[in-house]
């Protein structure tokens, strides 16, 4: 295997082989990424850089490799979304309310990664408490997408909420990154940054130590440059965790193993309700092209129906804020995080700490959530939304009687400009129209880059799988990756900036 | 089921978020925009449909009754805005 | 002791219901592995779960579930094989998560009964409405500093059983007798040590008064309109205070009603130093707890076989002991003395 011209061009899989094969040391590789991260500060992809920690971990990894004790991800530098609590390293969730919170504990997912030998480059920027689809709600400023349209200097959003992780992967600032996905927060940013993002089955990755947004929807997953890398990273993020009551008691397969099995004989469902009015024709065209590629590779295309699709977004915008309003009650200025100065009494302390610490979108969602749970409104909003969830999940059950995976667009459009969609919150919410159904039903979904718009911006396709069946969506995504031959890269304009 | 200014003030109070009077009217509009939009769920007949309680189909995990945690007062207090002698300190609460 | 209070305008009846919080005897907390021992140094028995730190998640203690079922069986109650944990949302400095995990619509134990023995030899049946599991809150100390309250979370997350009676008690004597009997039952079962001075058993006492005959009508048709407006006296922590608080509160209500006033439904505190109840000052806005099923937990589903095994392991309880002793020829004159001597159970610490 030839080394790439730059160490930061390695895929996770190739870096693993090179480092474990002693062609490159972890220190060399990590140093290259530390440099790339520092050079990319104009992107604002990281909230906290941890170069010393990275090099320390890299050196320790090299020692293990020299002693023949390499673990599966030994010496491979990753970026971590700042929603994962990291022991001794500031964790913000993109919010001012966490202030200088330094967790005295490590999330299960990141602990799994360190136990597998991975190296931490830093914590990535994100929408505040993962509430957003453009990374513009972060208390630490927006992240810029490494991609720009052809012949344009306009800064675009990287999607959200895992916008910093998506930008870091897309801009080759790390080998891979972790993300979390509550309504599309892995898959949507992956799609608009030309990267691969996988949301596993709910419960596949432990939520322990991940700052909660909406507990019944939140799920961690990998963000990578290739489908193989997503398979590798997921294998080492996932675990059966006795500390999370909703973590699945189901063994974790080796996702890399079946990746190249192809799609011959696979039944691909095309849900007709995902053709939406007003979507740019490029979205439908790419979707049709994806189906043709799969058909050409021997898959069977089946039209299916998910009749309650149009209700998914409004259902989500009841359930997620309701859970968030309760999950975010702990940010009260008493035990950690921001506390308002000079409070008259305890209520004043709560009200001002929270008004000062939470950004606008978070405050809005807490208020929506408080209202839909309050006396007299619970049945009309929350209870009804949970019934809709049952119907949405049932739609998928029906569809999966006729197919093995579903193919859909990942987003209703490519990356948009900073500030373009911040006036009406509902307009922003529509970015998750294709991804949110999956969270409501707890299913796995993957976004894979499949082409470029006429303006030269990446677009993705999404596969949705049956519960527990990440293996099949990875296999299907790998097939699309092969067929599309997608290898476009953003030009590193930020280095000149 | 739209909200008015008083309802918004009540929601803010319940949420423990200080809402300047100047922000009340815009918040009424923002919330009503969202509530009007989610009203479309009323089109669906949900008679006899059970609300989803969990997307995970498995038994609730149970732990054994052993002490495995705690005894970490220093770590617990490390992020506290105000503390004394391992107590969290808040403005006087009247019962 | 009489079940009626004489007023200037005629006689009144007292009606009492109770919500008893009993600390489940266990080594570790309901949803975390922190210890439950009484009297530890501040915040020394607190896991990050109990402190509501970001990303922390609850995992239920099997022993606590077993203890709740055992208590339900001891109360001759229906065990619900499926129950649900809900979040009760409110802000308070000793409630770290901003919500209490409790059981609202679907408790683990349904209706049961307790028989109480009065001094005159009469036996009264007190219906149990339900028993549910919930987390205790921490403790706020208000007397350490002139301008500040100090918060200790050692109690936060300790497992409680909330045992709710029907309004079946009619006098201060019955109220105290009920609590005494309940304490004996949980001590026999080994599910709670019943030590009221350590706070491991606390009673919220609901008191109302109505004209004579109102209670009979209520028992006949179950309609609460026959009863008066009730006041809840919070956290009464001894048998004696329960009796005193009921006496005081009933008299207070009668006096108001006879002066042509009306009773406000409110929460009151019993002050044992001056032997009176007073309205709590921190009423502020009406509570709206926004209960909803806790998405961090799944429904609690039990196997009938597991419940049966617990049932088979129950010890002899006070009523059975009494029946056995009577059958053996002992007099039934002073029944409580047979079982009251039973010492508080403890749980062995490893």
C-alpha cells in the first residue's frame, strides 16, 4: 500500500494498516493532524484542542505497537463531539451554561475508543445541546463548511448539530469523529460535507456520559470519510453497557467483515412519501440514480409506502423539546456550570442563570417542551405525539415486510449559507425531514456521499435499516460508494485565510 | 390552541427562564408559529393506538444491591459555583 | 378517643388519609450504586447520577424492586406486573436532576389493606390505595448561615416507598395506630427500618372535617363531595406528633368553619415546639409537575413466578402472629404489645 501524499489523507482503515504495519508512527500521524487542526482554526470546528494529550496518547500507542500490543484503533487520532463527557477535558455541549465544566468521568463511548487505543485530538463544535441543523446555535460561534460552491467565497454551514465533527472529517483534520444524532444530527451534516455518517439502532451505543438532549431519540455514531471507516469506528463505539438501561443487550458484530458482500438480491425499498414538493430536482435525480446503480448491481427495487412520514417532523418537535425541557432542568447554577451573579433568592438564581446560560433556540425549545407537558396540554400534544410515533414505527414494520433496506435522499438540499435560514425556526427544522423518522422509530440510518450539485456541493443518499441491522445498510452504502466513485474533496481555502 | 402573553410568562416561570417583558411578545409569535404547525397531528385518527413507551424491546435492566459508587465529595464539588465544607451553597431557601 | 369534635354549632367528624414515605432497606440507592447509610459526612454518599451530572443515567436496584413487592404482599395488595417510572418535574436546590423519578399513573402495587387494633379492642380496616417507588431528594440545611442554604445530597436517590391510604381513619388515635401497625409490618418484612427519628419513615397526613354522617355517605358512594376540604400536613416524623397534629388541625378547621369561614386546600407544616400547624410559606405559583414516562428507563415488567417466590418467602406478619397466639389460647386484650417489641431490622453491610 503506497502512503498518501499527506498523512492527513489517510482513511481510518489505511492509517490503521500503516500504523500497525509500522510504516508510520502514531506520533507522526498525530503530529500531522494536530498541525491540520491548528491551521484550520478559521473553520471553528473545534471548541477545545488537546494537542498535548494527543501526542501523549500517540507516544504511548507507539510503545504498545513496538511491543506487539496494538489494539484495534491503536494510535489513530479522532475528534470527539463536545457532547461526550471526557474526564479532565472541558465539555461544553456548545453551551455557555456548562461554563468551564470539566467532567470527572468519561463517557462509555469515548472510553471504548480509548480502550481500543484511539488518540484524542480535541472536542468539536456543535449546535447548543445538539439543537440545530446548521451549527449556528453554538455559544462558540458557527462552524464553516470546508466546502464552498464553485467560484464562490461564501461561507456555508456544515449542517448540524454535529457540524464541527463533520467539518473536521471533511477538512481532513482527523481520521474520523464521533457524532450524535437525535433527529439527523449525524446524517444531515455528513451529507452536506461529503462524508459518511451513521446513526446506529437506538441503544447500540451507550448514552452514558453523553450530555442528554432527548433521551428516547439520542444516539451516538461514527462520522468518517469512507463507509469502511464507519464500520470500523462503530464496531469500537458500540457496547452493551450495564450503566445505560436503554443500551441493547445484543452482541456487537464486526461490521467491517461483511462490507464487500454487495447488494445482489437485496430488496431496496423506495418510500414514495419521500418525494417532497419544493425539493430541488437534483435531489430526486440523485435518488433515482442511486436506485439505478443498485439495480445494476443486482438489487431489486421495490416501491413502498410510509404513510405517516409527513407527521414525523411535528411529532419530533413535540417529543424532543418535551424530553429536553426535563433533561435540561439540571442546569440550574447549583452544582456545576454558569451561575448568575448577585441573585436575590433561589428562584432569581435559577431564572437568571438559565436566561444567561442558554441560547435562544434552547430557551425556545425548553419553553415548547414545558408547555406540551403541562397540565391540560399533555394529552393534546405529548400523548398524541407518542401515538404518532407508534404509527410511524408501524409504517416501517410494514415496509420492511417487503424490502431489506430503504433508500432515500439524506437532505432536502446542499449546504446553505451562514445566516440564510435563521429567521423562521420551522425552515431550519425542515433540514431533518428525511432523517427524523429514523430516530422516532429507533432504526439505524446511514448517509453516504453520492454526488455533487451543479454548483459543486456534495449531496448524500440515506439508507434506513431494520432494527439491529447496521450491517446491511453499511453493505448497501458501500455499494453506492463504489458505484458513485465519489472522491471529491474540498480545497483547503482555510489554510490561506 | 394558541398561547397568549400570560401563558408565555407562565411557561417561562415554570421553565425557570427569566424572560424580559420585551421578549414576551416575540416569544408569543414564535411559539404560536410552532404550535400552529404541530396542530397538523390532529388530522390523524389515533383511536386505539398505544403511545410509544420505548423503541427498545427488552426488559428493564436491574443491578445488584451493592455499593459501587459515591465517596467522591471532592470530585463532586470540583465544578460547583459555590460550596463550603462539601456542601453546595445556594441563596437562603424559605420553606 | 372520640371520632367527633364538638363545636358550638354541633358535632363534626374527622377524616384522615395518609401518605407514608418509607425508606426501602437496601445497601445502595434506587438508581445508583452509592451507599444509603444514615449520618455520613456531607455529600460522601453521592454518585454522579445522584448529583444530576450531565449524561448520567439511572439503572434500577433489583433489591429495591423486591422490597417494594414484598411490602405490597405484606399489605395484601395487588402487585402490578407492569409499572412505569415517570419524571415529576420541579425546581428545588436539593433536587439535582430537576425532576424526581417516581411512579405516577402505573404504580408497582395497587390496592391493599391494613388492620389496626385500637385500645378498646376494636379492629379497623384501613384501605391502601397504592404503593409506588420513588427517589428521595437531598437535604437542605437552612440554619448554617444567615443568607445561605447548604445542600447535602446523601439522601438524593435513596429508594422510597410511598404508601397511600384511603381516607379511612377517623381519629388521631386511629392515625397513630395505623402508622404504628404499618411500621410493624415493614419491620417484620425487613423492607424498612421504620426509624422515624432518622427520617426513614415520614408521614404526610391529610385531614378534613365534615358534619356527622358525611363519612358514611362517602363510604356508601365514594364521592369526595361528602367530605370537607382537606389540608395536607407534611413530613410528620413521630407517632406522637401525628396524633397531636391531627388534633390541632381538626380543631383549627372546625373553628374556621364555625366562624363561617372556609378551608383552603393547602400544605401545612407541623411545628412540634409550639404544637400547631401553619401554612408553608413557599407556595408561589401552583405546581405543575409535568409528569411523563422517564425515557431513560423502560417499563418495569415482573414475572409472576418471581412475585410468587417473594410471596413464599414472607415471614409471619403481626396479624398472623396475633391469630396464632389467640388460637393457642392467649388473650386478645392487648394485641399491639405482642408485635411492637420487634426491633428495627438492619441490612448487613459488606
